[in-house]
C-alpha cells in the first residue's frame, strides 16, 4: 500500500506483475497521490484503489470479463472511456467510477452481477436508460446523479 505518499509521475508497467496470491487477493492501493498518465494494461488484481489522483485515459482493462477485479475504486480522476463496451468481471463487488469523464451507456450486463454491493457512476458523461433489474436500482439515485443524460429509475427523470 502506497496511499497518501505524495507520489507523482505515472504508474510503472512493472506494477502489472503483482498477482493475487495463493491465500487471497492482492490489493494495489495508490490512492490519494498525484499520479498522472494512463493505467498499465497488465494490472489484474482483486482490489485496486487508484482514487484521488490525476489519471487519464482508458481504465476498462481493469474491468475485463475474466479479470480478478472485485473492488475497483477510481474516483476522482480524469479517466475517459466508453462504459458501453466494458465486460465486467464475474465477481465484481464494488465499483466506484464517479467523478471522471466516462461516457456511453450503462451496460445491461450489470443487472446480472449478483455479488455487486456498491456502485457509484455519478459525475460522468453517461447517457441513456438505466438498466432495470438486479441490484442496479437499489444503488439509489446518488449513484447515477450528475451525468449528461441518464434517465429512468432510480433517477426522477423519466426516459423519453
């Protein structure tokens, strides 16, 4: 854990060599630093916290379908990718992508994530109807607030 250490620069590619161990998942916590640039595509750990940095670009590789990610905290940064194209990990439990520049629609695949306990997609550029079903509406309106044009429950604005 290297959180709150005033680290600057980019995340080294070598951090992609950290793997979950035999006795449990590996946590990569680089939160509350001043890291910038992109996220190495090779990172594949069960818990990652890159919140409160200045990271840019695509973070969808952390959410690959066969990836290890269970807890993902990426808020706030300057990440910019199309959420529509993301295939979420099977065991995803916590997803915080709030306060970025993420665009696209919320994939219907999220309603099938039975382990999902917490999700925050607020303060992004997301559009379209929020998928109905699963635990998505139970996340509450705050989880979807302040997006470009999201509509449908749990938000008060109806879809046209």
